[in-house]
C-alpha cells in the first residue's frame, strides 16, 4: 500500500515546489519593477529569471532561498544586472550594483547658500546667471 503512495506523494511534492517557485517569481518581478521605478531605472524585459536556488535553515524551519536576476538600464543606454534575493516568499535583499547616493531634501546652491528651486517634478535644476 505505501509503495503505491510514494510516487503520488513525490508528484505532489514536486507540484508544490513548482507552484511555490512560480509564486516567488511573480513576487520578485513585482518587487524588481517597483524598485526600478523608485530608483528611476528602466526595468528591462519586464521579468526576472532564476539564478540560484538553495535551502536555508531559519528559526521557522527550512526555507527555500532563491536568487532572481533582472536587467535594467540607467538612461535607456546599456544593460545592467540586478538581483532579488528571497527567502521563501519573503524579500531578503535587492541589489542593483550601483553606488548608493544620499539624496538631500533641499539642494543648496554653493555659491549663494540659497535653496535651489526645482521644476518639472525635481528632474530639472534651472541655471542661474552670475552677475558681474
């Protein structure tokens, strides 16, 4: 009796792992898209691909750890690769390989020590003429 159930249980386990992986991939795609939008990057191909898979022991028990790779572009020129690292269905890290630059709340003109006014939703900084 148990010998006839083993192939069925193995098939169920395989189906569960496949469905869990599909759900994790969809979630990683959404996370990569939002990350690119937040950083002002162009998310290429609108998808992620599985780069690595492994098992990790956590306080909650064994979890599947997956690394997904995604491609992005800075200004429509070139292609770079980033990674989404997930532990089960939980985000662990997202890395794009770009340096992290702190963003000032209000930029200051160094020559006049005044806040620089911005237009066009913070994407264009107007130039000021120097007075002689």
